[in-house]
C-alpha cells in the first residue's frame, strides 16, 4: 500500500527531528514519492518548511531547477551556444546539459547556509531529469561528504519510484547506482 502525501511528509519530518536531536551529520538522502505528486510537492514543501521552522527544526529549500536556469540565463551567450549545439550535434547537447546539471546539483547540495538549518531539501529535481545523473553526485557525497562540500544533511526530493535495486526519476530511466539512504 502506498503512503499518502501527508504520511510521506510525516516520515521526512520525523527524520529531520532525529537530526535535530542527534545533531545533523552531512550526507545525502532521497525523499522518494510518486512522479504524479511533483506539482503538489512543489506547492506543499514551502508550507512544510514553515511548519519545521515553527517546530524549531529549520530547513532550507533549494530549487535546483531554478539554479540550473539561473546559470544558463546568467552566462552570456550560453543559451545561444546550447541552441547551436542542439542543431549541430544533439548528443553533444545532452552531454553539455549533463555537465551543467551536475554543477547545479553540486551547488544546491553545497550552498553555504546563511542560518542554522537542520537540513537542506533540494526540490524541483524533475526539471533536470532528462539529462542529469543524481546518482553520480549522491554516491560521491556518500563516499566523502566533504568532497561535495556538504555542511548539513541534504534531502533530494525525488519524484520517482524506488525499490531495493534502484531509483527511477519520473519513469525516464532506471538507475541502480544509488547507494544512499531513502526516506
């Protein structure tokens, strides 16, 4: 039987509460929920963050999709280069987008906290789903959190499916490389 949205958020709240009591240890965790919940979660998670704040368990929300977009739009000429790459060599475009996405994911995980947060929740992960490899960054962080620059626990809000063998983001592709805890 699948859990409800509120049951899933209760499990996340419980994990954040454990970090608040035990002391947060840097690491990456995946908060997996069905892809059809993505719009609801993007709407619900800001309220969830405010609820955590009121419970003295502050969290940060980082929108990785917006971070990616800001980098593309903030780098002069990059959008034009990507469009030209798509015209000339679509495979190269996918590689270029993957590099940019990996940079955005690492940045979302390692952004310095401007306040005393228990955890960081990375949202809008589906925005990079067609060309990003979350497992590569997550496994790197699992092996050595300092290599990715983690200061606090990071939770990747993951619209997909999981089982004991792997994760599938938005049903796009199955990836058995995830070796990180799931919530």
